[in-house]
C-alpha cells in the first residue's frame, strides 16, 4: 500500500531537496537494472527447459514493480516542478507589473 506524505519546506530548499530525490531515484534505477541480468537468465532458462516458468514470471513482475515505483517518484518530481514553475512565473509577473503609485 502506498500513501502520499505532504511536507512544507522553504522555497529556496526545493532545488536541493529535488536533487536529493533524484539521487535516490538514480540509485534505485541502478539497482533495478542489475536485476535485468538475472531476469533475462531466468527467462532464457525457462524458455529452454520449460521449467521454472513461475520463477521467470515472478522475476519479471518484480522488475515491473520496481520500474513502476521509480516512475511514480519521477511523476512526483514532475508535479513538484510544475508547481515550482507556476510560483516562479507568478513572481516574475509581479515584479514586471508597473507600480501604480
């Protein structure tokens, strides 16, 4: 089961926090890619012998779950960046407005 956690940070902290998240995702990607070799081996073995098909299916499912989790985290970062862009654009628009005084 997955849950969303909300937190409030200062705007200037956002770039470093997103960088931390991207570094964590990068580590997950590397770890997930290391599963590709064993998954490929289990698929080849199951295809050749007709045995251990359930193991190959489970390995592919595990790989897919890991990729889904990575994609979900990337989607979160994309959403955060979209919100950040709106804030930056609104600040620039406010700064560019002529002063009525």
